[in-house]
C-alpha cells in the first residue's frame, strides 16, 4: 500500500526495499499498520527489517503531502 518493492543486489539476492515512483504507483501512498506477534518477529527478522526499511523510505520521501499520506 505504501508503494514499495524488494530491491535485489547484482547476484539476485534480496538486499532491501525501494520505493516505487509516484508516477508508476498511480495513486497516493497509504499509511500501513504492521502488527506482528512475538513468534513472527523472532522467526522472520529479515522480513521485519525489509518492512521497516520500506516504511522508513515512504515516511522520508520528498513528495507532496497529498500524495504521501505515510
């Protein structure tokens, strides 16, 4: 919903997250609430890190306020 996708390194390994440009997204970014139980937080640290990176990138994006509600 906040318009992010996985970012891969030159070897094809998952390396992080990147924001989709607003022109490609075609709509405003939307706030997302992520709630994880303890077992998922402990078993899936890489996925949690990627979600946190995507949320941080959306929050820090230099975009018009009406196109980035995150």
